[in-house]
C-alpha cells in the first residue's frame, strides 16, 4: 500500500509552471526562507489526493495560483492529478483533471480542464495506493459500517509542525470531531491485523445471514398457514359437536384428526323434517310479538305516569311542610288560632267547693 510523489506542479493564472521535483526513492527535504509556502505543501498534497475541503492559508498562494498539480508514480505506472484553486475565501474547488500514463512533459494550462469528479478521484487514489476493499462493522452503538480509504491512510502519513509539538495529539487531524473514532476503526486494517480473508469471510457471513432471514420468513409463513388450518379444524369440530356428529369429550391433539373427520364425513344424516306451514307460523309469531310490544309500551307509559305523580306529590308535600313551618314560627297557623280561641278552663282544684243541702241544714 504505497506510491511515490514525483513532483508538485503549480500553475499561475498566466500559464507559468512551478515544479517542485522529488526523488522516487529516499528522503526528500524541502528548505527555504520563511513565508515561502513550505507549510502549505501538506495542504496542497492532501487537496490533490481527494480531500473535500481546501485548507491552504489565505495569502499569495490563493491569489496567484490557478491550478495545483501532483505527479504520482507506482512502479512503471504514473498518474498526473490537478485541481483548481477556488480562490480567496473559498472552502473547496469543483474541477478535477486526471491523466494516466508516462509524462514526458506536464500538460499546459490551456489543456487542463475538468474530466472527472472528486469522488471518482478519491476512489481511484484509494485503489492506486493498494488499499483493497474492506469494511469495519461496529459491534456496538449506531455508527454505520466504515471502509478505510486514502483519506484515513493520509492521517498516518502527514505530520504538521503543530501536531509534532502537541502533547495531546499523535496523528494528523486528530483534533477534529469524529476522526479519532474513525482512526480506531481503520487502524487494524492498515496494521495488517485484518486481511482480505477476513472480509471474504464477512461476505460469506452476509450471504448466510441473508439465507437465514429468507428461511425464517418462510418458516413464519408456514407457521401462519398451520395456525389458520388449525383454527378451521377447530371450527369444524365445534360445529360437529353442536349437531351431535362428534362427541363432546373429543379433542384434536394430532394429525389423526383428519382421518377422524373423514370418518365423520361419511356418517349418514337423516333427511330434515319439512314444516308445511312454516311461513304462517312466522306470521303468527310476528303478530304476537307486535301485540306484546304494544302492551309493553303501555305498561312503560303507566310506570312513567305513576312516577311523575309520585314526584308531584312529593314536591307538594315538601312545599306544604315548608309553608306550615313558616306560619308556625309567627303563631298564625291553624293550630295557633285554635289554641287562642279555645275557652279557658279552671283547674278543678281552684273551683269553689259546693255544700250539699244536708250540710246546710245542719
């Protein structure tokens, strides 16, 4: 999983080229004065290798450069990639130029034009680097499966100055959200702890799980059909018990019920007895029903009238009692008048004693 950067090519707006060549093998060291663009090399290479965002610092490079080019080599295979400079204040570019084959001279600015997309470029660079198809499947959480590509590999290749000096950051861009977890997921693949055989087995596992799901669905459908059939058999047996063809203590416990029902089906049944005046009987019963319903309505009306009368009597008694209590409080009720008009009666012990004639003669 490797390739070499053979050169960085920078195009100005007037078509001039600035080429920074590298040795195919060995260590390449770039030196120069401060503020000459050395720190932007990592951002330029990262951008040309498929990164979505353009992170070159504001300054002369954003103003003077039209296209960035990258010459890659892997054995005898060579690739030239160029991406446009979106300009000051922009966050990404939309134009990608791709050329594969031996390069005697780098293409001129008037030849460079968009001929591929950013996603296609990223997919090609991933395969060009030797990164085979892979997939990490989290065992827990809600994270979707993740496939290692060239972007994950570059985290292990780039080291900016501030990353080297940091005490809390070991790899490139690990201070960005979600990237540390992505590195944890893809690192076993880059270290060789997970090889292609693992992914072949994972593919076989997917196929087996798919077949398992199909078998489970077929089994569930079969169970549903069996349950429907069992309900039908139960209804037939209950109907047979109602008409006396099957004894009340019979229970269907296994498949022998079908043979039993076959025997029951062959049992002869007497012809039904026909009633000649069946229609007249119905008419007579309907007439009796209407008469009974009319009588019932009359009784209900009598009950409602009795209840209304009882309610009125109760209201009258309550009102009379209340008025009587009011008159009694001021002593003008009937009982009070009778008491006032009654003659006075002298008690017998206060009456004068009458002497008999015999006593008077004495």
